[in-house]
C-alpha cells in the first residue's frame, strides 16, 4: 500500500528532507498525482 511505504510517507509530508521538500514543491507546482510523482522518483506503482 503506497501510503504505508517510505514513498507514501514522503508524499504525505511525514519525512523531513530538504531534497525531498524541493521535489515536493516541484510536484505540487506541476500538480502531479501521487502515481506521477512516484514514477518521477523512479518508483513503479503497479495496480
């Protein structure tokens, strides 16, 4: 389940990391979905 994974915690803002915060700012600016953001970060979210 994505929300329980490390990536899910990052997406939900539960991980404090300047680099990740920067990526999140970009993702929000581009209005990416969680799946698109995961793909951007190199994660594959197989449904």
